[in-house]
C-alpha cells in the first residue's frame, strides 16, 4: 500500500507538454519525460477536472500498486513505448493493429497517427483502420505533408534574382568645400 509521500515513476506520452496543478504550483512534463512524483499528486489528479484523462491517456504510470490504488484497470497497450507502437503499426498483423486501436489510450493512438503520416505508412488497410479510429484521412495527410516538404525544398533551392538589364547609377561628385580647412583640424577658430 502506497503512502501519499511515496514517489511513483510516471512518463509523459503526450506529444506536447503536459501540465497539472497541485497546491497552486504547476507540474510540467515534456514529451517522453520521466519523473518521480508523490503518490498524493496522482490521487489528487483523479479528483481534478481533466486529471483522470491525463492519468488514463497522457501519462504512463510504471507502478502496479499505484494503478491498483487508483482503480485503473489497464490493458497491455497502456505501457507501449514509441518503438512498440511503430512495430505494431508497420510490422504487426491486422488483428494486432485492431486490438491496439481498440484498447490503446488516446496518447498512444496520437503517436501512431503521427508516425503513420511522417513515416508514410505503406499499408492502405492500416491507413483506413487508423483513419476510422481517429477521423483523419492518413493518405491525404501524407500527400499534404509531401507537398509541403516539396514547397519548402523549392524555396530553399531558388537562386537569387539577378537583373538582365544593367542600370547605370547617376554619377555624383563629392561636394566641394567653400572654406579652407585649418591646418589643425581639431582647433576651432571663432572670429569676433
């Protein structure tokens, strides 16, 4: 049985930063950051607005006792790392992938969606399965990503513009002095 001040290891699987308020302070996590937090934080999150969503979908709690005390029944997909998600996405069978889509938390599904677009998932059936789960047309997202990358590459490669017709600049002569410059330039002469 964990006590409130016992430290529990949690990992942020959310692609962006994740934060939660405890006692007027914000606890911040970067993507894939692992921290040890007091068990009391996790208990407080269960009663905080939106906190249960963070526990279920954005954080991975590495302690079985903490999961039991928080009444969190998790499936094996809850613990998947980015590498395991990539493996099931690209190398897993259709049944493995369907189970992943049915039982994985939203944070893991987001990682799969981003991987499918950036790594250009070649399997059209898995693209459709993922699209039905997320509402994103993976094929169109891949196509848009390619077009955006091509536009960026063309902008970088474009040669600087050069004139085809030379413009002659008007010749201007330096202004001539109307008074003589004193031999000692630093000495100022004032006439009375």
